[in-house]
C-alpha cells in the first residue's frame, strides 16, 4: 500500500481483509527526512528552495588594460583568410595615396622644360603638315606653278571682245556683254551674260563636288536642280579631254532654253551653256543675224573651257 504518512503505531488495518499489517516509513517521507527530495517527488515543496539574494554590484571606475593586447600583431600563422585581410586593408590605403598624389599633381605647376617641349612639338608638327600639304595638294613644284590657275593660262592670250571668267579653278572665254540675270547665291558660282556682238546668251558655272563620283544620270539630275527646270537628253560628250553629258534646258526658272553641257573634272562639277540669238527667233530676226559671227562666238566659248588643278593648301 502506498501511504502518505506512516501511522503512529506503525500498524494499519488492511481495507480488504481487515488484518493488521505492520508498515515502515513511506519512501517520500524518508526522502524528505534525508533531504534528497527532487521536483519529481510527490512531497517536493518548491517553496523550500532557498535562492541566493542578489547583492548590488560594486561600481567599476576603471578596467584593467593590457597594452600589448591592444596592438595588432598581424594575422595568426596558418590563417587561410590572412591574404584577403591584407588585400582589403591595403586597398583603402592605396586609394588614399593615389588621391593624394593626384591632388598634389593638380596643385603643382608643370616644369618650364615640359611646357617648352610641348610647344616646340606642336610648332614642328604644323610646319611639317604644311610642307606635306603643299607637296601633295598641288601647291608646290614647277608643274603646279605653270598650271596653278586656269584663268592665268587663258589670260595669256584673250581674244578681242572676250573676258576670262573663272570659278573654282575652272575658266572660259566669255563674250563681252551685259549681265543677263543675277543668279541666286548657292553652292555653285555662275555668270550669265548677253553678248554685245550677237545677242546670244552664255552661261558658265562651277562648284566643288568633293570626292563623290557621278554617273551621266546623276550629272543630269544635278543640272536640273541648279537650273530649276528640266534638262532633256543627257547624251555623253567630251570636250578638251573632259567627259560629261550634253542636253537642253527646258522650262527653267533661271535660264532660257539653251544647249548645256555638264562635266565632272578633278572633283569640280561644271555647267556651260549657250542660247544662240537665232535659236527660236522669227525669220526676220534670223535674217539680220551674222551667222558666221554667231558660230565663231559659240566655238570660242565652248572650246576655251579649262580646268586647272584643284588648289592645295593646309587642309588639302
């Protein structure tokens, strides 16, 4: 039987059989008497546990310091992260040193010798570039001196009643006469006159075309844009060794109907044209025109076309 307390006489009556049975001290009581009760025991009294009282901590005004322990002695031997730590610690220092060097360089003036060397190098480069451009750009040598200017060549023997007209290094003999129409300013320089001798109209113009090549159709379309009208025909032709096209101006806002020729020579685009006085004239007017003088005027004008070498210079 399990008893909470031992009876006073050490005997107890069995509830089943009524017999008197002698019993000893309960295990719990023995455990309590021996002072070895645990929280698992039935008679364990948690209130009997004596906890130590917390005493106030004494004020601490200073801590012991080991000077040797505060100094970094480097990575522990054998530490696998030692190399990474050194690299990480060196990077900010290197950045600071680089920034300091750049700052110092900005504030420090360049030595006089360096400045003089740079200036001398620039002067030598400009002189060399100028000499090379003169050699390869048509600005030097005996050949370029004799043909540097087409107008000068034609000017050596100008026929009576003509004048030399030159644009972009290209020149012709144009009959003396009044300006027929002032052409609007644009990429092409040009001139239109009415001959004092025959009344025929003559047109000449030239422009720099750069290195772009043009076929016959492109040359015809370019002429159309300039005359602000149509150019009929466009058959291949050649004059004085220059290859081009020949057509007829029609319904132009700039020029009367006339025969026109277009050439591309040495990066120059050239237009040359004429309307004879007898062209489209009535019978009475045609009878009054000196056809021989008219034909001679046409021949001298067209056959005089001369294209000089493109002028050289510092920028070719």
